[in-house]
């Protein structure tokens, strides 16, 4: 009985470990920070169910928490406010996976120093 219980616990542990590794490698990326200084380039409008949707393409210099720079490209479904700070989630094989506007106080100092230049 103890062997079955131990085997069950080990299998559960192994499955949990593999699932966590899959999740982190597939869905989590590195955080980069950017300050929007100019408008994005309008992309070709999309038409869906009688409505027109306009997306904008942004190519920006972004910085991670260590202050390392990377040129990143992402799209937004509206024009972003000038001087807004964004946190981008970037993964090497997927590019920018998501972004959200944040307060200036949430930007790490090493990234902020580069964004203010």
C-alpha cells in the first residue's frame, strides 16, 4: 500500500513539475518597459460585421529591468497616449505577447533612466 501511495505522489509531482515548466516556457516572457513618444503607424483597416477597425503598429526601443535595450514591435487597437509608460511581455520566439499601461512609478529605475533620455 505504501508503494502505491508513493508512486501516486511521485507521478502527481512529476506531472505538476512538467505542467509548470510547460506553462512558464510557453506563456511567460520577459518584461520590457517603453515610453510612447510618437503615434503608431496605421495598418490596413479591418471590416467585420459592418464595422471598421483600425490597428496601429508601434516599433519602439524598450528596456528590461537591467536596462538592456531591445527593439520591439507590437500592435494596438487604438492610438496610444503620448508619454504613456507601458509594460510589454516579450518572448523570443513569439515577440510581444501583451502590453499594458502602467504608472511611471512602476517602471524599474534602470529602465526609467534610459526612457527619460
